[in-house]
């Protein structure tokens, strides 16, 4: 009779062994990481090792994070991890302000414990040398009729620390910085849009500089300005054409003969379907063609030829 309990115990033991053979587990190494001190506006990355310690494949199905200064690196989902295998989870720290900050990364998978969380932290600091960036670095107002005005926008960015602008100035009265109330402080990582106006007082091309004086180490920050004033009675040629559905912009070409050769006269790709040529001379004859450019940068052949005869004054 003592033999039967021994048989039952062996059977139960085998059953437990069979159940444990099919575990699915995912571990992180490390599960907590401190990035330390990083300059505001700069970034650094680190990879956490994820290991499938079970006996079956695991599939990571979703990911999420908390903390504005932290982000995932290249980690496409869904991601399958074979039993015993490991993968790297890249994470990025880019502080947007000074001081300590925390973050949490979470993965959801088919593991028995489906949610895996990893805690991260870091400190944003400033080296005391704030920088003020400017984009674009130059503005070209093109042709503007004397007595009228044109405006363009430039963007000032405090890249690594807060920057206070205390003064601005222009080297020419034809260029004016509009509605910038000073002093103004741009927080670290933030930008400020500034409008500049060109009002030519006479015909011809004028160049100038707009400067922004601040506590940035590269002060003053300089914007280069160019514009051309046109006399009110100057001749011009207005062109228009039909839109091409696949085009992201157009080029305009001009020549002195119907058969060409033609030279591009627009400084950059024109998104509209019209163009005005202010650079014509009295008594001359001009021929125009246009081309369409798609998103891949591919340019079409010439359109039909348009002719313009400029009268004498």
C-alpha cells in the first residue's frame, strides 16, 4: 500500500516540471538609468538590454513613455525576441530646461508579466554661454515698387539656454524691424518670430544688416538683408500658367530668341502659377518658358513659348 502514494507524488512532480518549461519572461538590464548632466539643447543616448529569459518567443506589441525630455530611438514594433535572445532598446535624453527631470519607458508584450517599465533620469544644465540662432541667415525681399513695402519673417532661437534680447538695430532706414518689444527673453529651446519690412525710397538694389543685441555669447546676431527698389513707371512682364497636379513648384526661364537659349530668372522654386519679371529693358523683346518640378526634384520639359515686347519710354 505504501507504493501508491509514491507513484502519485512522482506524477505531480512531473506535472509541475512540464508547466514551468513554458514560461515567458522579459528582463531589462538595467531597469533604471541616470543620464547625468547634459547641456540644455544637446542630446545623448543609451541602450537598455532586453532579454527573453523564458522558453518561448516574446512579441513586444506597444511602447510608451513619460517625460518630455526623453524619447525612443529607432525601435520599430512589433518586435519578436526568440527564447534566450536579447535586443537593445535605445533611449534619448534631450533636456529642454535646467534642472533634474525623470522619465518612464513602458513596453507591452506577450510575456507572462506583460508590462515592463524602466525608470530614467537626467539633469539639464547650462554652461553659462547661451547661443542665439537665426533662421534664415539672410532675407531677400526681391523687387519692391518704390513707395510700397514688403515684409519677411526671420526666427530667433535660444538653442541651449535662455537669451535676453536688449536692443535691435538696422543699418539702413529702408529696412525696419517691426513690433519687437524689448527687452524680451526667449526661454531655452524656444523660438521667436521677428518681422522685417523693406520700404525702398529709390530704385536700385540695397543691402543692409539687422542686428539683435543680447546676452548670448555670439551677440550681436546679424541678419543680412537685400532688396531692390523699382521705379513706379518701370515696365514689367506678368506671366501665368496652368497648374500641374504633381508639381510642388515651377521654374521660369527667359531668352532673347524664340528658340532659346533660356536662362532661369526665378531665384528659388515658385509655388504659385504666376510670376512678374521686373528686370526688363525698354525696347527689348523677351521669350519665356516655364517648367514644373515634382516632389522628387524631377523637372519637366519647357512649356510653350510666350513672347513679350517692351515698349520704349
